[in-house]
C-alpha cells in the first residue's frame, strides 16, 4: 500500500522566551488522513508547539512546511487561509448564538462577496449565504449534530459543545485540524464519546494533530504519537510502542508532582 502524502512537516522548531528554551528542536510529520498526537507531562511545551504552528508565536529556529509551502512566522490569518484550523483547551463558542450560526462563523472565514454586497444584500450575497447554510447543514448531518442545529450553543451538554467547536473548525475548510486538549474537563462517558467522534472524523478522511493528557483517548485514536519532555523530543512511534517506552514512562512518573502550567 502506498504511503500517504505528507501534509505537515515540522522540522527542528525551537522557541525561546528570554533565557528559557520552551521548545528545543522538535520535529513531527502528519500525513493526510492521519490522527497524530503530541503528548508529554505538564510544562513539556506542547501548547507552545501549537502556538508556533498557528502563528501565535514566531519560530526562532527550524521550519514548518504545510502542503509543500513554508508557513512558519506567518500571520495567523494567513495560516487559517492556507488550511489549518484550531480548537482550544477552553471552549470558545459563541454561547448566545445557535449551533448552525456557530458553524457559519467558521464558514465565513472564506467568503466570495465584498462588504458592499453584504450591506446591500445583493444577489451574489444571497446565493453565497444560501450555499454556506446548505453546506453547514450537511456538515452538521455528517457530524451527527444536525438535530441540535437550532439550539443555542450554551444549552448543549459539555461533550456536544466540544464537538461543535471541532465542527466549526472543520467549517473553515481546513485540511488540518489542530485539537488542543479536546478531552479536558470531560467525564469518562464524554471521553468515550469523544473517541468515537474522532474516529468517525478519521473514517471520513479528516487529518488531525492533537495534544491531549487523557491517555485512553490518545491510545485509542492515534495512528502515531510524538512525546516531548521539557521542550525536547524523547520518543515517537505507534501507540503500543509509546505505551511501553521506558523514557516515556519515566517522563510521566517524574512529572506527577509537576503542577506547572504547560508552556
């Protein structure tokens, strides 16, 4: 079977904050249709990696190649336009808007009408809005949230709010979805439903790069896993390889007492 095409290549990226090296020559590769996870104890630098991938932080060394093009140190809007979208550990929905309206906000990142056409609701504007609404409804159906489309986001159970946030990220037309701690705050049942949801996305061909603390989620959805500790890469491999890697076990056992925030 032919190897899948590389979508994202992260090559030896480094980030310093003053004299502190938060991320030290981290590399990873994500192929189309894969679910890849980056794990590590608190303070390992996982979120810093995500912030460099999405243009929040500049890359001090190394490069990030997406779809064959360098994207490191580009503006976050340029990176979204290139095809990368992200969720956050703390859910950031528009709680006073309906489910479908939240999805449409993601879809409106790419519009084909201008300000004038929007203000005067021209034919082009109406056609574009009708098309985006139909696409949003279809996306909600494929995700399994269509029955909630007219509910307010604030009225959804926590697990469904997380699914909605991921759906909004997909609605941007992204080729790569970055999930930042999607299982954060979930009970075991919600985590199990999240695993099912991510595996469904994978079956539909979505490509996902995830950072996550819940090892049950990581081990059950990931094709491959990268491990970093204190900003440095310490292991990479298949889930079963990572689960039995002595360096990984030592990093987690050594990090139990570390209550520091992740960089």
